[in-house]
């Protein structure tokens, strides 16, 4: 969890602002990775699968917003978290 905090402070710029778009994307990515590993061992857990889809949609909307508002931070977030960017962006 210590590594998680350091990445989050790098993205946000030292503030502990958990409401910023970059922080929300970071925490959603962390939850998505936990749910993905859960679903690998429990493949028939449909309620968790639905929750995962909802989290993916929310992260996609936040990434779209961040891309349109601040492209430098968008690129930084993608690189730090190791996730793919939006199609056509």
C-alpha cells in the first residue's frame, strides 16, 4: 500500500486531494485489478463481473474527461498506471 500512496502523490502533485480526476482514476484502477484477480479464480461470480463493468465504465468516462481537460496529466496517468489510452485519442 506504501507504493500505492507514492504513485498517487506523484500523480496529484503532493496534495492529498482524493477528489481529483487523477486520484479517482488511480483508485479505480486499483479496484479493477483486485476484482480481476478475484474473477480469475471465481469465474461464475456474476455480481462481481457486473461491478467490474461498472468500474471500467466509470474509469473510461474519467479518462475521457481528463483527456479533454489536461492532456499532459492524461499521458502521465496512462504511463504511471500502465493502462491503455482511449481509442482515437
